[in-house]
């Protein structure tokens, strides 16, 4: 069992036509980690568990930031060191502003900047 999101580093995820149980557990842990890293007064909206990737939006007042991670099977540890973030018009805007790539550790600070 994984106790800390960093315990997923170097994990060899299962693969196949259906999403593996390991990824489902990872996605829950990742969501929990993102929620813990939300900037002040921000909320997580429109979360999406994809086929071995996740994405979602952070909202504060009327401003949005989109984030996503690449397929964890093929882009090992990018979920930790290469998270895409960008401004968005709403929680359905998947094209949004300029792409930025950040570390999970800097999620709070970098998302807060885009929400200001």
C-alpha cells in the first residue's frame, strides 16, 4: 500500500485495455495530493480519470486553471515532474492559455500565480 504520493515514483504501472487497479489507486492518491496543494480559496472542479492519465480544473472566483498529466505507463514520473498547467476560460476550456510545465511540489505556487 502506498502511504505518500512520492511512493508512486518509479512505479511500473499495469497496462491493458481496461484501467488497472494500481492506476485507480494512484489516481485517488494524486487527486488527494492535488486537493492538499490547492491555493487558498481555490477548489478542484471537473476532475477526469482517463485511461492512465488524469486532468482537471482549479477554480477561484471566476478564474480557472487547467492541469493534466501524461499517460503514466509511457511517461514515467512525469506525473511528478512535468505537470501541464495553463489558464482556462471555464471548466470546459481544454485549449486555454500558454502551456507551462511544473513540478508537483510547486503546484500551489504556480497555480496561484495563474489564478491572480
